[in-house]
C-alpha cells in the first residue's frame, strides 16, 4: 500500500534500484541494459504525465515504487538484504549495466515512449489495443518464443464450485444452477490473450477476472471437470511491451540491448537525456 511519504532519489540510484527490483541480477548484461533503458523511459514518461496533469493523485511525487501501479524500486539496504553474500557482485553488475546506458530513453515520433514490460509472455506479447483498448503503434503483439522455456511459463489453479462462485460474486455475478454451465465463451484476441469471459449471462473483462481469481496473466483457459474448475494460465504479467525473460533469451543468443528494445518496442528511437544529475521522487 502507498504510504504517502515522498523520498527524493538520485536518478542513477533510482534506476539501479529499479533494475534490481524488476529483473534477476543473474540475467545477461545486455538484458539488464535493456531493462535499465525501459525503466528510465517509463519513469520519464510517468513524470511527464504527472507534470501535465496537475490533479494527479501522485501530488508532489513523480512516480510510486509499487509494481502494481508503476514499477518497483528497492534501496541499497534492501538490495543487501535481498542478495546477502552476493551483494557486491550483483550490485557491480547492475551498476555497470546502468552506467553503460544511463540517460538513454526511447521515443516515438518525438515523444517519450510508454515503456511497459512484464516478466514473460505466453509465447507472444500482447498489444496495447487488446490490453487497454488504446492503439499504441510501438506496443504491438510480437513473437517471444523463448518465454515458453521460462519456469514461470505455465501455472494451473483449481477452484471448487463454492470457491468459484464466491470469487465470481466479487465481480458482482451470482452463479447458480448447473456449475458446468457457469463459464461460457472466452473471447480472445489474435495473440491468444483473453479479452473477456462470460460468467453466467455476464461478460467480465479478462483483466478483472485475472485480478479477482489471482491469475498470473490474461492468457488462460478454463475447464470444468470432477466438480471443480481448472484455470490453466500461460505467461506472467500483463503481456505488453518487453518480455523480460524474452530479453534474456535474446541477450544469451547474442542480441544487444538496443536490438532487444527495437524488437519489443517497434518503431521507437533511442535518445540521450544530457542532464544526468536529475532525480526522481
């Protein structure tokens, strides 16, 4: 939960803390560089939007450290606690990656890009059009086949009829009668991600269903068998923009950070923000 407390952090330290929080330090340096640029670009975009819309709930702050709202950030002390004996090694690796690209950010038609990212896709990323209904030209669906090798690629969730009915009620839907008829058609985009689910006679957005049922992504199927519902889910995260596991796969295969970014944010350009002494709050 947000505390309302505002901390002013040096931008370099902020990006180091973001990369440390958002991507495993074991990942290839080129993937870490790609993450550093994405994190910097995302923070810059959010800060610009907050400046534009003065009535923003962020008030004096530029961005939150909540991954559910914006992106995660952990302090040096938290990094020491997270990594233990590996702190110095991991800290140097991430600092080196950040320093290599610090100040670089992505633009599209001269505007700072919305550099969203996620842990791993379901084999394809999801377009902004499918996810938010907004057509963002550089956030289109692209193949990310390496994601299928991720240990987080597939998860399965089982719900008894009672559990399923209770969760459906949190979507303001009352289910009764034959449980085998509770779930209707899943409306899917061409990428395979679910757009909406029919529960009873009501359409529920996939994002709402994912939130209420605690799923890792909106790429799922639902099966009713033996008086229970089994929801099989692929991928981890909202699926738009850069897949972090996909970035790692590309990096291990020899791709540089700029090639990774150009693939997941198609049509964007890399620019350099010359004032490196800025900070974020």
